[in-house]
């Protein structure tokens, strides 16, 4: 599995109710959610819900702009992840995302992921994103070979006229050209519910069917049955299916998973979900079928803060006689309900075996259709020989400049709030640098080239 921090940001965009509607189950393949925490792979199952943008408040940003004159959103400055050093009982660096660059619509344009080698940060990969409107259409993934960035993988996404994903194509770089790897096909009903998802793999000359999901919905547009099928080489064969049940308030209260064995549907597992008075999911009990009855398997307990943010999730496993804690996830949020940190710990036989934590350094901006283009910032001369001027139509705040390895080479945090600022980088090496300037309540990014 390929490490990447930014993909975890997309996961944060799923609110509690969305998690309830698609709880994770122990299926042979992951459910079509946004992928597991902090890991992205070329497996389209992990990323097939990758839609519109990568940031929590931006997943439905295009729709928000049509319904709200103003919208407060978080902009991610960098993201750091630590792992738990169990013998040393301390947190140590693992990975980070830096050099996050955005367009005027606050869509993420590029980022650099680095790993900690024990003494310093080293480049791992960088991702460049391309949009049509606010629809993410292309992702270019490049790996660091020790000297330069080299192509690794590319995703291309196309959309329907209703801005629904219709096809996603994954391609590998073979050293000289892009080669097909997989494609995912999507189909929808008249209510824009996704009724089919088909994955195909490239065999070198044509596409081979691999995996398929078919979904049915009730009149409330809630999924009632999801059928998972696999390609036998000549036709689709049933693998398993999930049956969803809801209460009178349209909340998901149960999922019955069945496996197709010897041409017969048999019970496999079931989940029972309960909620508090604010419709927050508070408990998810999973049980396995033993052939004649249901045995406890796992239990998840959810707790919320006073603003209904998911504060903790405690997972337990049944040891045959009692519940034993297996993991704990704890989250923190700012006053705007944007996630600031996430910590995970896992136990086996009451012994802490591993853990990870992620910190999201953000600032918030207020955007509107008219306001997006009100900030102007000029940088000249660029390219230049190291001495240049920043000019803005609004007072300039903090200024930071980073090289392409993520090292900060310049910082001015005195907040002089003037509209013009001269910067001297003549002692810096030739190359490309990232300029980050706070203007009003926005962060503006520019690339600086020193000749």
C-alpha cells in the first residue's frame, strides 16, 4: 500500500451520518468508502469515492457555492503523521505533506509527501491535480528517485452532465509511456443514485472484467441491497450481498451480510446500529453466523463532543466471555468543527502493539462566488535573480518561502501589514521556491524562480 497523507484528508469529509450509511464490514473487499485512514493504493476499491476535491469541506464545494453566499472552509498548510514507538513509548515522525498549493477556488493543485529517515525529511512522492470547474479530472503521481521526480501513476476521471463520476482510468508509467492498469465504470438511476460500479483490469490488449457492485434503493434514496459479484472468466458470479434496514426516521439500523455458497445465500454476519437523540451513531454491534445462531464478534462505541463532533471511537472484540478493547481513535476539532488531530491506538491481548497520530495544520478562509477573485497579488521580477517585490491590493501579513525539499528559507511573521514588501534571496541557490503569503484571511501561494 502506498503511503500518502493527503488522501486521509478526504476521509475527514465524510460526516457521521455518511459513516453510518456505509459502516465498514469485514468483507473480502473493502466497501466503497473513501479508503482506509492514511493509505492510498492503486486499488480502485480504495479510491472509487474520490470525488470533486480532497478537503473535508470541499467534497461538495461546488454545490455549496450555489446555495450559500459565504462559506467558511479549511485550507491545509501541512499535515504531519507520527507513529507510536512501542519499545520507547514515544511518538516519532513518520510522514508529512507539505508545499500544498491551491487555486483561487481553494482546490488543491499540488503537494509533496515526505518520509522521516531517522534524522531528516526525505522526498517520497508529489501529486499534481487538475480540475474542470471544481471536478477533479487528473491526478499525476510522481516518485522521488533521489535526484528528480519521475512519473509513477496517473488517474483520469470523467463526469456526466450532472457532475457524477462516469469513468476512472488508472495508468502506470513504464519508463517511457503510460500503460493502462484498471478502469472503473459507474452507472446511475434517474435519482442520481449509483446503481452499478464495475472494475476492469487491463490484460495488455483489452479490458477484462474483475469486480462489480449492483445497488438498489428505496423511495428515500437509501440503499437497500448491495450485491457484490466477481468475474469467472465468462460471466458474473455472486460473491456476497448486504441487506440494509432503516427505522421510521430513515436511519440505518441494521446490515445483514450474506455469502453465496453452493448456489445458496447463507448468513455471514450482521451489524446492529443505535443512535442518540441527536441522531449520532453511538454503537455498532457486529455478530457472526455460526451455522445455527449469532456469535458476538466486535463492538464499536462512539462518543461526541457538545457540537456533535466524533470525539472517540472505541473498538472491542469478543473473547468468548467478555469484550476486550482492541483499538481507540480520538479526534480534536477547532471552533469551526474542522478536525485538527487524529490519534489511533491498537491492542492485542491488552498489550498496546502500535499507534499513529496525525495533525492537520490549517487556516480558514471565507469564500463566495464574488469574493474568490477579490484578492490580487503580484510578484516581480519573476523569474529573477533573488531580489523581488510582493505587491497586494490588501495589507500583507506573514510571508514564508520554502525550497522544493520543504525547507523554509525565508520567514517574516512581524505582520507589518503593508501593501508592498521587498524580499532579498540573492544568497539562495538557483531554482524553484514556494512563496506563501497571508493576505487578509487568505493564504496565497506563488512559485518563485531564481535564475
